[in-house]
């Protein structure tokens, strides 16, 4: 009977550990996305002044969650892990209860971008995990002892998880779960095909803050210097197209410095776009590398431009601070503007490169692994599908292989 009880307790621990491990890995897959969710939590609890730490905190918590899951699966340090797990679950159950009561428009972020749950579903999931954890851990006297070889399996998986998490920080996610995944069609291409493109469909709004109050302004009616710029948003205008097919296709607004929509730039032919969602974090050396990338793309036959999540005035002010005036002038001429959420969703790398062909998203590169000029794909439509499939498949296979390897080591070794 004791053996049956012990196996039942370990099975409950396995389930909790698997959920923790998978949930943590999904967040480590996309640290930028996890940071965005953490920013939403900061805003909800009115501690937005801590936003600078959102990505780091989200990354650290995801890493802890993943390693905690590995410890639960292997059964190591059972009493200590039991206390940490119950504390972890208690905190997040209380947090999800608060979300359930106040019902803010946000995602819990439990599984990153992979799986979105309602507040009710998140709360019930945590209640079930609490019940499983209680069944696994109580009483402490019946926890048993781990097998010595599990220390080896835990060490191997921990090293693999840490290596994977570092790669995720440096590069873009192996598997893309955002709406801007390879193969999607942009609304600009849909409108081009249907012959209904209207360049006035989108309108830029610039959000400024003063004395704790936010207000939106148009490009023609920007406030004085007593207001502080917060972000850019893109809204649909009263165009008839705004209420039709645009809601069914992925939208990537592109505007020039006068606020006029230039989405058609992505609608036809091969296009390479360098996207910057936090321009203040880009050094002069990085701006120079971005300019070189745009030059190489143009020389290879692509239409290339820079897409920045900023107001024109703020961006041009940054360009004035660049010592190399040729680089600054080139970037100024190449720049178009969009809102923050669209840019950061399109490419998780700040300064990342994205390849479009005939309005379809083909593939992405992080800033740190720009292709050399000779490695840039030839701008032909015939190979676009092949590139998309090869790129998507390689990332999917790599991520699946990491998960399979981890579970094989944790459960078998």
C-alpha cells in the first residue's frame, strides 16, 4: 500500500513538474514576449516605473520555473522543492484570483505566446496544480528519497536549459508564435490583389503624458515641450476598407514622416526591412551596421528601408547625435514609422531583419546574425515558398528536439 501511495504522490509531482517545465520553456523561447506580459502586470498594479526591469524579471522567473519543473520531475531535494513549489503556486493563484476579480484586458502569459488562457481558465489551472502539489507533498514524512542518478540528469538538463535561454536572449525565437509568423499575408498585399488599396486607411496617433494624464495627438497637432512622449499608436481611419477585409489579414502599418500610410511598400516585390522598436537603446555602432545592411540589401536588388517605433521628431533628434553624417543622412532617408506593438511583434530583435516577398513574410534574422551580402537570398518569387518552409521547419524541429531531449533525460536517465 505504501508503494502505491508513493507512486501516486510521485505521479502528481510529475504532472506539476511537466506543467512548470513546459510553461517555463515556452517563456524562455520568447523572452521579449515574456517581458511584454510583465510590463502589462506592472501597468495593472500601477508600478510602471519598474518597466525597465520587465524583461529581466520575466526571464529570471521563467528560468526558475523551468528548473523547478526539472527538479519536480527528477524528484530531487523533495522537501525544499515542495516548499518552493507551494509558495510559487500560492502566489500565482492569488495573482490570478485578482485578475479574475478585476478582469483587466490582458493575458496571464502562463504559456507565453503559445497558449492564451482566459482569467477563469488560468485560475482553475492553478487550483488544479495546487491540489496535485498538495497530494504530492503532504505529508512530508512520505516524500521518499531520490535516486542518485537523477542528480546527473538534472545537471544535464539544467545546462541545456541555460544554454537555450541564452540563445533565446541573443537571437529571435526558434519557433514563432506571434501573429507575424513566416508565411502570413499582410493586408497591404490583400488590398493590392483586390485592387482596393487606400493609402489613407491608417492614421498615426502620438501619445504624450503630462501630470499623470495621457493624451493622443496627431502629427499636425503635437504638444509643447511640457508634455513627455510615451508611445505611438496606429488607428484605422473612416475609410470603407477599414471595416472589411482588413480585420482578417495581419496588419503592419507603415507611415512616412508626414503621417501618411505607406503600407504599399510591403505589397509587391522583394523587400528587406530592418525594424527598431527601442531606438534609444541603439548605439552609433549599431546604427552603422543597420545602414550597411540596408545598403547591401539594395545592392542585391531588394527594396529596403528602416521601420522605427518612434515619432519622426524623436528619431531625427537621435540621428543628429550620430557622428557619421553620411550614415545619419542615409538612415533618415530610409526611415518609416509604425507603432511599438506592431514592430516588436514583427521581429523580436531590436534591429532585426525581416524579408517580405509580394506581401508575404518569408523569414527573419536577429540583429546579431545578419546575413552577409553574399548570403542574402536572391530576390526571386519562385524560391520564396521554399525559403519559408525551410526556415519554419528548421526552427520547429530544433525546438521540438530540445524538448524531447530534456524529457528523455529527465524521465529515463
